[in-house]
């Protein structure tokens, strides 16, 4: 392969890897819904706070995300009935957060159970940014 072809091949590879994937698309969608400039406006710190805090607005047996998902999102959790939940952290479960319908299903269920309401787009983006950073 000559130098010109190598340059074109490398440029094509960079362009392909720079394209957004399913997780990036989800974050971009939450950013648009929240009226933010883009996914960079989400905060892993706010997402961690949301995950750790005792909300008190939902069901009594699920006062926080950590009730089922543990404080360390790299560790597996357990449902109230004892069923194992795979770790929430992307580093421990790299296949997670690629199916928008599945993610929305769990946000709907878990936000209502913990917060007693639907999560906002800001909260979803912050939380997703948090678990992707771990």
C-alpha cells in the first residue's frame, strides 16, 4: 500500500470511530429533550448523587437506587426478591445501554419506584453519564 492509500485508510478509520454509537445517540437525545447544548452538559457527579441519595418519593421498600443496585455500580445488585442484577457500570457490563427501548423501560419503572415520578431528561443523562464513567 502506498503512502496516499495509507493516509486515506487511516482517515476513513478515524471517521468511522468518531461516529456516534447507541449510547452517544441516547445522550444526545436526552440533551435535546432537556434543552441542553449537548451531552457534555451532563454531569457524572450529579448522576452519582441521584444514584446514591435517599429519594423518599417512591415506594417504601425502594428508597434509593442503591437499594437494588448497590453504591458501587461496578458490583452486581439484587432485586427485592433476591434475583441478581448485573453491574450497572459500563466497565463491568460493556453490553449495557445500547437498546433505547430497554433503557427507557427501566428508567420508567425504576424512577417511579424510587422517586415516585418519571425521571427528567437531565436526570437520565446525568445518571447515564455516571454509570458510563465507572
